[in-house]
C-alpha cells in the first residue's frame, strides 16, 4: 500500500511487460509489410570476411546523410532522456516514469524512420564504418554486463571477485549511456532487410530498445528478463553464424551456441537465485545435450572454450580501462585541489 501511494505521488504510468513485447512484434510486422528493401538496387560486391555486403555500390551524399543525421538525433535524444531521468533520482517502480514513456516513443519513432529510410535510401552507417565497430560495440556491452554483475552473481560458479567491485559499480552507475549508444549505433549500421540474419537481428534489437527505454523501473532489473536478453544474444550469434558465415557447417554455429551455453552454466545461471537443486535441474540436461553433440562431432570440440574465454578476457580488459579512467579522474581532481590550495 505504501509503495502504491509513493508511485501515485511520482505519477507512475501503468505498464505490463507483454505490452512492450506486443509492440516489438508489431514493429516486426511493419518490417515484413514494408519489404522488400534492396530489390532492384546494385550492392557493393562481396569482399569476403569482415566485409558487410548490404551497402550501395554507388552511395551519394544524400544516402549517407539519411543515415547519419537520424542516427545522431536518436543518440542525442536518448542521452538527454537518460540524463533527465538520472537528475530526477526516481525510485524503481512497477510502471513507467514520464521519461520512460518518452524513451519508448523516441525509440519507436526512430525505428519507424529507419524502416522508411531504408526503403527510400537504403544505406546505413556501414557505408562509412567498419563491420568490426558494429560487432565490437555490442560485444563490449556484454563484457560490461559481466563486470557490473560480478557483485550480484559472481564470475565463476557464483564466486565474486571483490577487486572488481569498484569498477563494476561505476559501470552500473553510468552504463545506460554506453549501452544506449551501442544499441542505436548497431541498429543504424545495418539497413533493414528480410534475410534470416537481419530478421533475427532486428527482433533482438527491438527487445534491446525496449530494455533501454525501461531504465529506473523494476522491469529493467528483472533478473529473468535480463538473463533472457543475454541468452538471446547467443541464439542470434548462432543463427547468424549458420546462415551467413558458413551455412551448414557445424563449427561456427556450435561454437557460438554451445560456448554461450557454457558461459550461462558457469556464470549467468548463478544470478537467478536458484537453489542447488534448481541449478542441477537446468545444468544436467544442457550438459547432456552438449556431451552428446561433441561425441558425434568431436572435430568441433576445440572451438567450445573460445566464447567463454573471450568473455572473461574482455571483462578483464574493460575492468582495466575503467580502473585507469578512475585513476585519471582522481588525478585530475587532486591537481585541481592542489592548484586551489596554492592560490589560497
């Protein structure tokens, strides 16, 4: 009752999670209805690995501006709303603050704008930036999640590393800015397309946009919801590997999928608040499926450790970068204080 009265005083708007999921499904329906997108266009010839194929062969200043301008406005608008939300110091509530409603509206409008922009101008940011920047921006986001979740779920079978707490707390406090930028950048990097890889990516991006709009709500920090988003990245990576990287070959997709499952069993599962019996109930069937697969495909077993190892190494690198930034910030504060004392 007390919480409900507080939420009413804060003008909390009603919200159910399935409303957001229904909105994401509606956006996917619009994507399908507006297609095809590249029919009749001449695309740049494929140049092999780490080359993004879906871009115009002869771009113009207008096609470039049609992507860069709305991307910039999308990014600035979301950073403004995040800053506005932080300044209000709101409670985490089972509903929406006014800035959440604005964030949902901004993301929805720019998603629709990108669909129309692709239809008329096609090109995304891929024309001017390397494919590694799109992949890297999201991968760094995953490393940051590992770092900031260490305090809650640990990194190795629930084991928490205290020397990571300081950097993890900083990431938790400010992660919204980077995560929002990474999602928006990745979204505008790609044109809207109807391939299996693009559709899987778009459906996942819409869920991430929903998550990025729900900051300072209980939905944003629901452990089952956030875990689902982490696992969907694994599924998305496996699908892209199967359909685009080396279709039909077992190595690439199994590396992403079972590597992600391994990371889930070692790290992510331990943030769900499950009992030991509950963990075994989930882990044993997954371990059995993996063992069966690798017994039938032993030549791919060497790829299994890659995804977990990349995640742990990446987490340590993010930790180092954040630690150096903190030390640099402390040095700047000390120098300013020293100058003030000298003047006095």
